[in-house]
C-alpha cells in the first residue's frame, strides 16, 4: 500500500522505534517511579531519557517542562482547561481542529469568552486581526501551527511576539509540525506547546507531550498516584508529577524517544525540505489536471506537507474508498475533525481528499497518486465509476 495519511499517524516508523518498544515490554516492563527495583528504575530512566531528547530537539533546558500525555488532544485539554477560568477571554482562529474548538465551546458554556478570528480562504491568518481581538481580560491565544486540513502554516513567531507584548499566554497546537518543522523554543514566544508522539515524532500511538514554559502555571485536570509524595492525600505541586497521574505508557514513551533520536540523527531542515519538494511536485501536477481543485496557500513556504483536494463535486469519502480499494492508496476523506476550517475554505458539505506524505514517502509514490487521480477523472468522464 502507498501510505499518504501521515497527518493522521506517521507510518511506517523507523526500525529503532519498533525495537525499542519491544525491548521495553520484554526487558523492563515495570512501573516507573513506583519502586526501587532495577526494572522500575530502568523504566523511569526511559522516561527521563525521552524528556532529555525532547529538550534537545526543541532547544529548551528543563526536561521536567516536558509533560507526558496520551496525545495532542489530551495536551490541549490540559492546557486550556487548566488555565482558563470564568470571565477569562481566549482568542483562537477559524482553522483549528476540534481538539481546540470543542474544549473552548465547552468552557464557553461555563462563562469563558471565546473569540474566533477568521482566516482567509487559504487558511492564512493576519496577526494584526489577532492583536485587534485582544481585550483587557484576554488570558490566552491558541492557534494551530499548521492546519490539518490545508497544511497552512501559521505565523507563530509574529503571534507569539504580540502575545508577549500584551502579557497574554500563547498555546500552539503542533500536531502537524512537531518533529517535522524545526522549532526552537529558546527563540519563540510560546508558553505552551502541545504535540503528539505518533505523528512527526515517529513514535507509537497513545503518546503525547505538553511543553509548559517555566513560570506558566496550570491547574491539573486529574489527580491520582504519581509515585511521589505518596504520604500526602494531595496532588504534588511540582512538574512533571502534578500533571502525570497514573501509570505512564512506558513502552510508548520509550518508542517516542527512539523516534526523536532518529530525527536528531538526521538534518531536520533537509528532511522537511524533502517533504516540501514532494508536496510541490504533487501540487504542480494536480494543478495541471482539469477537474481537480487544490486547497490551501499557493506558496510552498506557507505549507506543511498536506495536500487537500476535491474532484469536481464528488464526495471526498467516495474518492478515498476508490483510492483504497482499487489503487491501494491510503488517503483520508471527509471533514478531518475540523468543521470550522472546512467552513473557511468552503468544503463543509463535501469535505476534502487529503494526502499527507511522510519521511519515508517517495517521489515515485507521488507519481502513482497523480496517475490514480487522472485515471479516476477519466473513469468519471466515461461513466465507468
């Protein structure tokens, strides 16, 4: 199968990830931080090793600022619900995933003031519009780094500077970019960064991270056993234990660490440039095919390896089923859990067919995908579909 669904989960993983997960389960599959026996100690060391790898990847010094979660959605819920209180104001954009929008809509019922700043039809936000939306009670700005629908890259550097200027916290959803686009947290004005382990970081599903910058305080949204301060009936107040109740997914986190080490062993900018090259090749070919509409920015510099298209007025899910069943190509159709983004680009009823190449994709696979689309259009015209 030609796998073009890396925006959902990266696949395949580097072999070192599979080996590391297997090793963790076979050799030290104990509970980290809950005992002093050697298996528990080795499990705990796997967690700290992954935190240290994250710090090297994102250029930030404190391993305990990297809090492990189940996925990006879990990270975003912790950041949003742990920060906002009744009568606080939060600013977001019309290109957000439901993992941002739904928590905000839930809190809106409890008295949180939410402003959704619209983007243009390609998903690009004007930072000036975000600045205009700031009020005296604005507590948080939250934006995606890159849209999961169009791949549109947001100007997080400019938004971060605006947030800093007004004393507002800035949360970035890096679900589509962490591990793919280089991010230097020593230079960016980002207070909270949510990311998955299973996409650009090349780890297993069921893993995620929330970076919490020093000085940023969140209320925890769950309490329980942490292996620390067990004599107390109250949740520890220090990082990362305050936010990491219950048994960690040690094999998954170790595998995520192996994925990060794989990224660190290569030139990250070169790897992303390679993906952009395939994306540009794909889009150039699609733009020459009559009947195909490509969504998102025209400039490849404003895109992050996601190509969303439609073929005439055909239902996107039907096209994805044809690609899967008849061409052995894995893509994704429908609304991609981002209805506001689809309203923005005008595809709420049709959805889009989304292709997302990854680090192991090839130009030959792109050519095969283009040929399949050409073939489908020909079959539609000749009514053989």
